[in-house]
C-alpha cells in the first residue's frame, strides 16, 4: 500500500506537492457512512481511492508522469550507461533547471512501513535514503549523499540490516539508484522492494506483458466474464490462444514514460489470439483486436487488471480514468475498490459526476491548479474546512470554488471576432 508521495521539480511541478493517502480525522456522519472507502494499517486509516481534478494543462498528468518516472528509476536505473540523461524535464522557469528534483514515498511492503527518497539532477543521482519501521520506530537502512566526499565510505552510511552493503555501493555509479543496483545484486530487502515497485505498484492498466495477460486470464476467466456482464457487456465467452512465432520474445512490453502510448495491440500482437463470443450467436467468433470496439478492448484489459489488483491488494495509478469508458463503468470500478480489502486507486479525471460527497470523503478529492508562475499546485478538498458535506460539490467545483477549472471567455462578441477574423 501507498501512504504518501512527495514530488518537486518534475515537469510543471516546481515546489513540493504532497499526495497523502492517509485518511484525515473526519468525524462527520457522512465519513462514518463511508467506512468502506478506507482500511486500517497500524492504527492509521488509509484511503482506498484518491481522485485528482483540474483544468487542462494544469498538471494532472504531470503528477502521474512524475510518479511513473520515479518508479521506473527504481526498476531500470541499474541499466544506465555513463552517458545517460534521465528521461524527464524540470520546471523550466526561474533557476529551477539548476535545482535538484526530489521524490519521496512512504509505503508498506510485506506489512512493514518504509520511507524511500532520492534527489537527482538531469544526469546524476545526488542523494538517496531508505528507512523502515520494523518495530514501530524508524530505523536507517542506508543513506547516500554523493556530495559528501570522493570515496564510497564518505558518501554512504549504512544501518545494520544489509549484508555486505559496501560491495553494492562500489558497483553503484552516480547514474544509478543504490536500491536498483542492490536488487540486481540479489540483496534481500532490495529484492523485496524491487518486487513491490515491479508487481504491486501498477503504473498502468497495460503494466502487464502478454505472458502475464494470459496467466491472469487463465486464473480469472469466470470472474472476468462475470465482471464484463455486470458492466453490461453481451460477451458470454472469451478464448485465448498462444501464437508461436519463431524469433519473437513472448514477454515483451513497453514500460516507463511511454506507458500512456502502449495499446493492447502493442502488447499481445504476434503473441496471443483473443476471440470473443456474444450472446446473440455463440457459434460466431470475433477477434478482439480487429473486430471489437475500442471500448470493449479497453474494458477487457481494465477488468482483467483490476481483478488482479483487487485480489492481491495492489496499487493502481491511472491518468484519465474515463478515457474510452462509460461513466457507469467508472462508477463500477470505484465500487470494486470500495469492496476490496486493501487495494488502492490513484487516478485523474475530468468527469464531474463523481464529485459526490455521498460516495467519497472530502480527503479523497485532490485538485490541481496552475499558479501564476506556471507551476502546478496540488491540494485536497479537506483543506477547505468551511465546505460542508451537505453542499453541492459538483456545482461548487464548476463555479470555480476550488480554482481548478479553466476560465473560458466565450462571450459571443469574442467568438464572432474569432470566427470572422
């Protein structure tokens, strides 16, 4: 589970923004009735879902993109060569291109709470640290500061839990995160955390490769068909068959900052053939990729992913959750997370229908606004203490009560001038 994420100097994010998944201390009648929206960990209530709203170009997607980039640094930086430049942009105004970018995440892996952080310039890691709470009290696993000296002993400070930590440090360049290198070198805690970011923190519906999709389908076919039918699909059967193609690797998927550009076709083409059967005539087969609608293809991978995430208490990160999905399907997805044990969803959307305080707590809504200097600001509805649960949240949002809406000057005279030149 994720408890907190902090980011600074990524894309349109200038100063530090905080996404807190720990539930606020809300004692209202509405909050009590929404007990399914939270779960408990070590006497702390944690949110199952957070929904981010904001105008176009306000920075919603940049928050998602920054989180994805930082997770991919953990997974991939051990592969970096000496001449690598990290695949992200800093805030471009002022002197921020000369300042470091920072990432902090508080999360729980195997029922132990961790705090992991790093800072970096465009082509090198500056600092890195990992702490944990093995007995309810914080303890150091390692700290790293590349500016403290020239030798590894000067740059690194270790606790007592890692085996032969300096041998990993000696093999860690300033292009690489220590956590990434330690996992590659088969160190126990690092391997556990690498697995968390690789398999539990799901960065997209299409965070799965073809082999994983086939495995998930084999284990969840009946539940998938039930979920599709609940979502009002008329598909009554699905079949998957491997396509043996010589010279093609089966486990291939695009990852990282390009996740938003990956389609189901990219992942399964030349690896899997997926056919569907509809209730109109069970003898007629349809090819999922070429004969089903974009909505059906999206619904297939969404439901298959979410069934895995819900069953295994994973975390899902989604930009624009409403893309290619009907509003009622999105509501269904939110309800699946409410019904889960400890699964979590972090998503952005423009759909104002979900701004409903009978279904979400105030601390589950975050707003993104572009400030006068062009930077992204992130804040929670809970920060508006004068906004009561009985008020019309959707109306207040559309009226600009929380700033995170576009100002459209569509006066008829302005439009006529635009049309007529």
